[in-house]
């Protein structure tokens, strides 16, 4: 572990900057601290004196931190620096909601007008519901990670696991819907068969086949949607978890990767 | 006074920038070397706290006056060096000229002993 980990950790806490800018600054400081320490030791200072002197020299005032933050400001920071925290939060929610609603309305229009969905099983509604929720969570986290660049350790992983759970839920709903629809269609076809056969009205097998064909159409569109949503949610989860992993690795590297 | 590039209300900042650009004129250096050399060459007159140094270095880098170069040293060690850019060299020369003008004007008023 780095000899100056606690000092670096203090700077890291004050330095409210996105990765990788924060990591680059801390890596540079860690290396310079190490070299300065070696130089002081060569000059004859004891280990404790050298550490103390390095800590004294690398003390960052609030003003210095704010100057560093100003230099490394992101586009988003420049855009919202005049807004208060509350106003910022309100704007963020409004923009997120607008994006979500636009996507929902556009896709909803497609959903209600296309035969593919209209003919589908009733189970398609909860399946689409999981998809919309997963998309909302993805948009929220994407905004936080890539636009707002909120890379705080405490909130870094929050909101990602539910996307994976929704991916699984979509698949389970699809398969359950398929089985329930199969059961219902089977029972219905058998009942109709019995009635028609006893009344000698129509060749019963034709009607049963029609039911089975309808079930096939209803269920295939629902299962396809369920699979698609499941894969898409899985992809959302994968993209976010990779990004979070990279940020965490960068943090670990600058805090523990260097031996001064 | 067209060529005057010093920011009079922020003279300390201008001075720090000039010191850094002047030290980097000859060869690339990393942060702590810069601070050390400035202190040694000025016989302790200009002491750089690193908390002050890095914001200036990063600002100069962002403005394209110096270039930060990362170098891998050993399997786990990365170091950042700074070197003067062509733009920085021109800017530094203009800054130095401005300092001369500044001190001439100052001594015209306070008088040399």
C-alpha cells in the first residue's frame, strides 16, 4: 500500500471530479510524493521527518482544490454551475422524464398499431412493463455516469442490479405466459371439441387446430418480445457494470497500486 | 503596452506561471522537480507548495502552453512529465518581456537605490 494513502484519500474525498480526471491527478500526486520522499531521504532526513515534510508540502487548501476542479470542469458542470442543487435536481428529473416519455410514446404508438403486438397474449403487457422500467433505470444511471459524471464510491453501483433482475423477470414472465396460454388453449380446445363432437355440427379437429394456430401466433410474438427485452436489459446491465468496474479499478490503482 | 501580458490584479499567479514556463525552457520535468528547482534557483525566495503548483500546471496544460506526457516506468509505475510547447515558449517570452516593463515602471516610481 502507498505510504501516503491517507493523504491521497483525503485529497480524493475533497476532489469532487469524475473519473478518469480524478485518477490521473491522484496518480500524478502519488508518484511525485514518492519521488519527493526519496529525494528527502537521500538528503539525510529520517523516515518520519521525510513523510512529515511531504505531507506538509502536498497539503491542498480548499482554494487549490476548487482551482483544480475549475480546470477539470466537465461540460455538464459548466452548463449547470449557475443552478442551485435543488434546481439542478428538478431539471435533471424533468429531462429524464421527457426522454423516457418521448421513447415510451414513440414505441407505444408502434405497440398499439402493429398486428404483431395487437394479436399478442395479454402477458405482453407486464413483459413490456419490465422493459420500460429497465430502460428508465438505464437512462437514469447512464445520465449519472456519463453526463453528470457522478462517480462517488457510495452510489456507484446503485441502480444497476435491478436492471439485471428485470432482465430475468422479463424472461420468466414470457415463459410463464407461454405455459399458461398453452394450458388455457388446450383446455378450451378440448371443451369445444367435446361440444361440437356431441352435437355433430362440424369436424371438431379443424376448430381445435384453429385455436392452436391462434395460440401459436399470440405466444410467439409475446415470447419474442420477452426474449428481446431480456437480452436488451442484459446488455444495459453489462454496459453499466463495465463502466463502473473501470471507475473502481482506476480508484484502486491510484490508492493502492503504487508503492512509494 | 500592446505586448504586456501580465495580469496585474493577479501578479502572484502571473509570477508562478512565469517561473514554471522558465524552468521548463530547457528540459522536461515532473511536478516535484519543478517545485524543487524553482526553490533552489531562487535560493528559497520562491517556495512552492504543491497544492498551489498542480492547479497552475493543469491550467497551463489545458491552455496548451505546456504538454503533460505520461511515461511508464517499471511495470506498475506511471510518471507525468511536463514540457514546454511552442505556444508556451512564445507566451513565456512575452511574459518575460512584460516583467521587464513592469519592473522598469515600478522602479521609475519608487526609484532605484
